[in-house]
C-alpha cells in the first residue's frame, strides 16, 4: 500500500470520526460522568476511611449501634440508613491518654530504634551494590539484579517465618556460629537481639528493591559529567562525591521517603517474632500496638488517635529529606 493511499485513508477516517462526533448530542457534565467512578472509589476506599479515622479519634467506641442513623417511611416500606457504631464524644481525652501511655512510648521507641538501624543499613548497601553493578567491569549484571530482587517478591509472613527458623535455638545460624567457634546468640529470647533482628530482616528484604531504584538513577547520569571530572583530575571518590551523589539526590530522596513510610508501618515481622516467643516489650511496634488496641481490645477511638499520631510522625519525618533536597 502506497504512502499516498495511507494518508487518504487516514484523512477519511478522521473526517468520519469528526462527523460522528458532531452527531452526538451535547450533554452538560458528560466528562464528569465518565470521571465519576474514579471519584466514587476514591471517596469510598481512601478519603472516607481517613476522615472517619480522624473523626473516630474524638470518641469512645461503645459497640454496634442499635438505633439507625436515619429512617423514612415511604408508603408501606421503611427506608433506613444504619449507624456505623455507637460512639461517645470524649474530645481530646484519647490524645491525652497516649501522652501518659508507657506501652505506646515503648512501642514508639522500638519502631524508631529499628528504623534508625535499618534505613542507613539498607540504603547504604543499596548505593554500594548499585554502583558496583553500574561499573563497566562488572559481569553477569542481569543475574545479580535478579538475585537481589528475589527478597522483594517473597511474602512478608513467609520470609519472617524462614528467619525465625534460621535464628531459632539449634537453627542454621547456631550451627554456623558453632563451626566458627563462637557463642550462639539468643535471638528470640533476648529483647535486644530480637529488636535488632527486625532491622536485619528489613535490610535483607529491601536492599535489592532500593538498589534497583538507585541503579536506574545512576544510568541517567550523563557520562560527560564524569569525563569533565576526569579532565579536572578528580579521583574515583571525588567523582562519586561531587558527581554521583548530587545527581542522585532526587532518587535518594524518593528512597528515603518510601523507607520512612515502610519503616513505621512494620507489622508482620513483630507479629511473627512475638508468636515465636520473642519478648513483646522489645519487639512491639506502633502498628502492632494499634492492632492490639483497636482489634483485640476494641478500643477503636483510642486506636484511631494512635493512628492519627503515627501518620503525623511519618509525614513529619518524610518532609525532612524533601526539605533537605
């Protein structure tokens, strides 16, 4: 088919589409009608839970509501809108309670402790591995990328259980320590080591994920910048310090923000470790405490207040790298 014939067919199709469009009736608000499914889902599954959680934090949950929120009789039938829950307004009392809640303070300390260890660890490792894989002399890059990404695809509960089996008394790690002539570490019974174990688990899982993001950022840096640095006599470290890091800043900010969000919503790891016998005091995170309060003790108002405070902490910490950038 010649190019001239293709152009004619294309013009004819465009003309037919234009004519069809002109024959359609013009209904005001049609674009909003097409967009409405998105907004309905957004308000039902995202906006409403957020606003209702904030609303609930000023109440005490009294149980399932018996009286409907609204009812109207139409002919012989009655239309009712059920009330979600029976609530008692308590104002800021839930927020005052968490100020003196020692369990919450300990859970916040545990979360911050694990976060402070794991984030520098797996971000630093990710940068080092990404730089190595981006170097020209590295071979089998595809194989290494696949191996490093495997932990990300692992189910959180499954990998936590595997870690528990490895570090349990008489497990693989104990055998390894004995082979080296070292004293085995009591990972699950000792609170200090149980807390650190959560940081190591997160490092194993998220190093490869961050490495791939940083590697993508490295591959966008222009070679001309390195060539200019070489002409100026820069060493390898100086090129990394003055070319690589500044060019990677937006990528590193993204990695730090995502790590902050992920680090403060740790739930599966403490659940598995506590279930395996680890001391709850040293391994309870804030999200695990919210689960205990809201879903085991059914204190939904106080659980909502804890959730609001946790979200505020995460937003505040996420703004730090954004401001620095």
